C-alpha cells in the first residue's frame, strides 16, 4: 500500500495548477452539500432546490475524486506504454516503413502557409449609391509542402456574400510552384469545370480539388496561390479572414478612397486586437497595414471590422 502511494505521489509531483483546479472543484462541491443539507441558503420547504443543489454537490465531489485518481495514472500509462511504442514505430529501423509513414501522416500537416496577405481596396459604388462599398478583395498565400509524397492543392475555401446577399464573384484564381508553371482561371472557367458553387447561406465556395492541371508540389518545395474577388459590404460591417491551413504570418492591407472616413479594427479570434499602421501613399491616399506574427490555425479567423468615423473620432 505504501509503495503504491509513493508511486502515485511521484506521478503528480510538481503539478500545482492541477491540484488548485481539483481543490476548487472539491470546495465547490462541499459548498453545494452544505447548502443542500442546512438552512443557510434554502428554507425547509424548498425541497426541489435542495435536491438539485445536492446533486450538483455530489457531481463536483465525484469529479474531483476521479480527476485526482485517474488523471495522473492515465497520463503515466500513456507515456510508459503508448509513448514507448510510438517512439519505436517512428525511429526504429525495424519498424515497417508503411507503419512509420502512416504515423507521420497522422501527426503532421501536409503543408503550411508561411505568409498570407489580404489586400482590400474599398471603393464607392459606380452608380453613386450610398450605404455600402464595393471591395476588391485579393488573397495571396505562399506555402511549403511537408508531405514526403507531395502536396496537391485541394482545399475548399469560401467567402461571405455581398451586402445584399448576392454571391461574391471571382475575377482571378491562379497557382504556381517551384516545379510547375503558373495556372490561372477566371470565374467563367471555374464555373465551367464545376469548381464554384453557392451554399445555402449565400457563401461562394471554391473547391480547388476540381481544378485540373494542378501538379503535385514536391516535398519541401514552395507554392503560391492568389484569389481575386469582388464583393460589397455595408458602411458598418465586417469580413472574416481565414485559411484552411496553418498560417505563420498574416499581412492585411486596406486602401481606397473611403478609408479616410472609416474606423477599422482587426482582431485574431482567440487573441487580442492588433494595432494598425497608417501611411500616406505617394498618390495621397491613406493606406492601413497590419502584421500578425501569431500562428493562425486552420479555420481560426482574423476579424476585420469597420464603421464610419464620428465627430468625436476625428478629434
């Protein structure tokens, strides 16, 4: 019994945060039990609330006990058994090549984006309509292949609809890599091969797996892709910016005549608001630029929002 106890305490050595969390759950459970079995909170007639509180107390206490007993044991079991087997499978020369390759594929992404640039040019509608802006939206990515078998671009990407619910349109799509020439299509070409569709929410979906003539990018080779879109958004609106792969660095460039009259904010979801740098271009237009150095995981959006300036914001 003492040997087992010493072994258990060794498993949970230096886990202060773990103990604090378990203690907080246990204390909460104890308070619920006190409230359920005394008249500190509920009157004698509040039997339904007493039973509910008692149930919560039992649940919290059981959860604390299970976490205290099972968590370190499970982690130790995984490290001692699964960890040893995985180490052997990956590094041992006696491991079957197919098994080693399957584990590497499971553990690692097949490609990543080293840099993604979003360039948005805001424009007043050509017909002089008020209340919304036309937006020339360009997405440029530079990536690298991690899969030893190579990588073929086959991601499904989508963009939000226009301000009035109609579909955002493509003006250009192109792709190239170190070993293959540039391939480009306009919206008519993409529609003719069935690569573009509109989902129920009005988003324009591009299935890049349907695009022909895309060669596989070899291991550790670089590739580049661009998507040029034309959309429209309200005067006070937002755009979600995200990629289906890991992105190491993002650049956001905002320009156009309406920019001077708008207040922009940029925030990476799960993070904090990002500072925006202003500069005046040689043609006199104001340009905003933002660099995000934090890694963005697949589907993690960076939210660009804007609204018209108020008199107070101009001061």
